């Protein structure tokens, strides 16, 4: 600005124009010698020989001190000194002038010399003198010069009151010039004065006027105005900077940079994001680093960490000042933390620690690095950093609650539960943050729960549980910190811990309270399920009330389909029902069924956890239920009873599981039982396959102590018959029946079955006495009939009846005498007590009541048949009516107990109806 003002002020230097004496009122030579001297001085001047002119004038003044031209010559000498920029000599020359007119003529030159000498006080005084002696443009010049002097004087002094007075007076002077040719110069000074007075709006207005009045310097003035507008109207400043950046002047680069700074100051971060490319294209290279820095910061403020990271790294690639470099590394670390970028974080962290080892942000940076590793589950590395921080004795590490919390949490995650709890307890002592205290208390409890999960020693588990009880009780003392449902959860945990410590009464008290409070639904169904189960266990363990245990256990099961305690619930229900089933030495079949139901449910959840003996009991119980149902009534079928279908399938599943186990001890037994169930289910192929495996063993390992080959062969032969593989069944019998044990009940059944199979192969025309096959069949039937054992019935009775039928058919289908004879022999044989076999047979009738029912039905059938054939023989209708009554009695009283007997009854009723009686 000084250079500018100097150029302006030089305009005021009025060099005297020399001519003849009569042409210049300053000179009035009195002699020819004076005129010649003046002419010579003028020539030297025009020849620019100022030194000669100056020398001659000084000599003349020295030699003619009383000359009338003395004042004029001092004026010329002063101007020569001004031309040489010897302003102090010029002033000295001007001060020797006595003539008022000459003084007036050189007044402006004097003022100019004083300005250059910065003699502001003298200049002000001289301006005050001259300004009253002139008018017009010259007066404006002096006014302008005076205002400048007042302003410059204000810059030289320290007294604020005096400074303010000078500035105000200077301002008044410049304001008086706004409508003169000095307007622009005045406005420039006014802008500085308004700025000094902190009146930025008026200062900016001055520059805006200047911009409009001087197009050549428009952008410079606009730039100055924008800088000032930023103090009072940032939006207006932005508009002004925008106007500059649209142009092509040099100031557009500075304007772009300042616009960026202003946008950042105004927190217009999104605008920076949008305009960054345009601004970066304009901003000069030496400011690029700061530009990238502020753009990076703006993205950081917007939490756009990816763009922040990019621009901050770009800023660091240029030269940044130390402070900005430090801030860049801090923001880079934070951005990398949020982006989970280990490479960038570690690179910035290393630079930061290297260059700012004692910076106040070092703790924060170390903490961030520890947290980055922690968040990425690099717990060991994180723990090292935390312990490094603690070793450096940072105050923040001692008193920063968040640091202590994260450290304690990390210890918890790394299973250092003791130190974790100690740190949480330390945090509780220094914190007033209720949320932090609450969370710390929760972690202390959870740490003990984790200890329980990780410990195997029972003695240590007891100590941990006791500690957990104390910690929960301590937590509950601050229940105002927790929500009602949280308190309920802690009480639930407390109740479970008491239960594990076998403090069943304490546990029961809490659990019953929780169940009562749950009217407000604090607990999920899964939790309610567990509460009911625990209540049941507590009751069983304190009062052994099994019915109450069963009630609560079933409620528990109803509440949750996915309870993790289902298995243990079913097992305990099984044991409880089993115990109730044996109560008072009376077997309760209903309780046994419930026991079986629960044991099977447990088996369905975890097969491997069920004791083998329990599985055998369960499969046998279910299988026996099915067998009893089938045996109960000859018309019963499996698929007619859904319950029996389920029992059959469940038993099959368990037998299959038992067979798939490595235990081979009971393979024979399980295979026979499973084959029986498969047969009932019409799964004949699988049934046959199972039994054929046993037959294979019988053939090739006869030395093994098999327990039931007779039953296996009998069952397989019946299956073959159902599969229409009659010859296969006969072949099987013929291979093995000779080795059957005589006393085995399946030998009689097998012989009867084999006889019937043989008989089915005998053609009608082959029913003759000479037929050896028929003879064999008759012999076998006879043998089975007289080797009677009561518990095997109706096998022996049916063999005897089959014998009667075959013999009579062979001899003559209508030989009533023979049939009557054989039926009489049959009755005698099955009612006799003469031999030991018959005595045993009759004795067992009093013992085996179910068999007695079968025996009685068959013997009634024998009696009816005798009456029929006697009636036919004697043509006695009464005999026939009695037989009909006997057969009807069998039907109506439900005495028929086998399909064989049913068919025989129906056959003889039909025979009666079709027989043609002769009229007497």
C-alpha cells in the first residue's frame, strides 16, 4: 500500500516551469546581471544539469543575501532537492522563503517533502495552514494529504484515545473526498480505517465501490471485500468469492482457497464434498496440501471415513505444517479405526508416535489401536497395548472411565475373570455414571457365570457358586439402576445358583415369587418353562411330592417346544412315573405307560444318553403291550388301534437301535421281537430278512448257545406262508425241526403248522390209506395231540381236531360213526387223568385261566360236533337243536377265541342248516 500512496503523492509535486522573468511572477530581475543569471539557470535546468544549477544558486544566495530573488531561488533550490529526493534539504530550502506569495506557490511541494519524510505532525500543521489559503482541486489535494497524515500518525503512537481521535478525524477527511476525483484513493484509505474500527461491513462496502469503479482491479477489490464480509456475513462472502472464482484473474486461485476455508468454518461440509474438484483445480500448488487437509477434515466431520482417508493421505503427500500433519495422522487413525483398516491405522500410528512421542494425543492413539485390535478379536495384541498404556502411567488410564471399562471387558473376553472383576470394581468406585456402574455390576456377575462354565472341579464350582450368590445379592442392593425385567433375570439366576448349591428351599422361595410376578410377563415361555421345572425339582428334593413334580414338569414341557431341558425333564418324569407305578407294591399300569411315554421322548432327543437296560425295558414294554392287545381277542388287528400302531412303531425304532449297537448278546431276542412287529405292520420282507440272518447263524454256527431257534424258525415259516412261499416254509421246517427241543412250545406249533402245509399239497384223489405222505401227516397230528401241554393250547386241541378231519375225510366224508368214535376218543384224551401227562395237563387248568377259557370253548365245540353227528346218525332233531344251541352259545357269549374255532363253528352251523332231515 505504501508504494501505491507514494505514486499518488508524487502527483502533487509541482515543479516550477522556468521561462523569462516577465513570464514568471516568482522572478523579477532588477539588473541585466540578474536576468542573465536566471537565463543561465533555466538553460542548466532544461539540460538536466541540476547539480550545476544547484551549485550556482547556492553561490548566488551566498553572494547576494539581500537580493530580491532570494525567496524565488530558495523555491528553485527546494524543487531541485525534491527532484533528488533530498526531502530534508528541500524542506530547509523552503523554510528560508519569507515571501508569502512564494510560500503559497511552493506549498504543495513543501507538503510533499514532509510526507516523504514522514513528518506527519508538521505535515498536519502545514496542511492546516495551506488549506485555508486555497480552494478547488488544490484544496482537495491538501485535504487528501492531511487525511493520510492523520491516519499515518495514528500508526505511530500508542495512546489509544489519541489514536481513536486521529482515526476519526482522518476518516472525516477521506469521507469529504468521496465525491471528488480522489474518491478511489479515499475509499482505499477508508476501507483500512473501517477495518481498524472493526466496522467490517463499511470497509467491505468501500471495496465493493472500488470494484465497480475500477474494472482493471475488480477481482483484487472483490477479494478484499470478501475477506471483510467473512467477519459479518459469511453467505455474502461466499457469493463474492464465487464471483471471483468464475473469472480468470490471478485472484480466482486465492478466492477458491479462501472459499474452501470459509465453507469449512461455516461447517458446510457437504458443499465442500460437492465442490472439491472445482476448488482443487483452481487452488495453487503451494496451497494444495492445506486444501486436501481441509477437504479431508470435512469428510471426517461427515463421518465419510473412506473419502476422509483418501484426501488426508493426499495432503500428507505434499508439505504440511507440523500441526496439520499431526492432525492428519490423528484423523487418519480415527478413519482407519472406523474402516477397520489396519494398514492405514498402523502406518499413521507409527508416524505419530515417531514424530510426536510426548503429544497429549498419544494416549488416545494407543487406546484407539488397542480398541481396533479388540474389535477385530485380536485380543492378545489388544491386551499387550492396554498393558503398555498402563505401564506408561497415563493419567487417563487411571481415571478415564471408558478406558477402564474397555480394559475390564477385554480381560473378561480373554477369560481373565478375576482381574476383570477387580477392574470393574475399581471402575465402580470412581464412576458416577449410573449406566457404567450398572454394566460393570452385570459383568462382575457374568464373569462368575463364565467361571462356572469353564471349571470342572466340583469343589471349585461350589466356591464359584457361593461367590456368584454374593455378587448377585450385592447387585440387587442397587436395584434402582435396573429395569424390573432385569431384576427378575438376576433373581432367576440367583435361584438357579441356589439350586445348584442344593439350597432348594431358598431356590424355591425365589422361583415361586418369580412365577407370581410373571403376571406382568417379564419372562419368555422358555424361561417360564425352566422356572416351572426347577420348582418341580425343588419340591421333589424337599418333600418328595412326585405328583407335584410331575405337574410342574408337564407345565414346563407345555410352555416350550424347544426347551434345552427337555431331555432331563423326560428322564425325571420317567423315573417319577416308574416310582409311582410301584407304589404300595401294586403295579399301576397307567403310570407305567406314562413312564414309557416319557422315556421314549427322552430317547427321541438323545438316544446315546439312555441306559441300555432302560431301552430294553421300554422296547419290551411297548412290544408286550402290542402283543397283549393282539392276543386279547382273535379279531384284533394292529391297524385298528392307533395307540398300538404308535407302540409298535416306537418299539421297532428302539429294537433297531439296539440291533445297530455293538452289543451282540441279545441280537437273537431283538431280531425275533422286531420281526414279530414288522409282521404285524405287514412289513414281511424286513421281517423275513431279520429272521433269515438268524437262520444263517443257526446253520453255520450251531455250536453257539442260541436261545430261541425254534421260535425264529416258526415265525419265519409263517411269514413264508403269508408270502405264498409254502415250499420254502416246508423246506425250512424239514431242515431244522428234528433238532427242536422236545419241551419247547414252538415245536408243537411248528409240527402242527408243518402238517397243515404238507396237507395243503395233498390232492383230493390222494386221500387214501396207502398214501405215505398222508400217513406221515396223520402220525404227526396224532403225536402233537397226545403230547399235550396245557400252556401250549390250542395247539394240541387243533391237532386233535385236524386228525379227526383228515382220518374221516380219508376213509369216508360221511362216516358219522367213525367221526363220533374219534371225537369221543379226543374227549377222553383231553379229560383223562390216568397218565402223568394228562394229570399235569388237568392240573394247569386251575392255574392258567386264559388257557382254561380256550380249552372250554374247544371242548364245547367238540360236544356240539358230537351232538351233530349223533343227530345225523339217529336222525334226532333234538340232538341237532342242542348242537345249534351249543354253537350259538359259543358265538353269543364271545367264547370263540381263535380264527380256527370261528371257522369251525360257522362250518358246522352251515352243515346243520344244509342237512336234509328225514321225517319220522
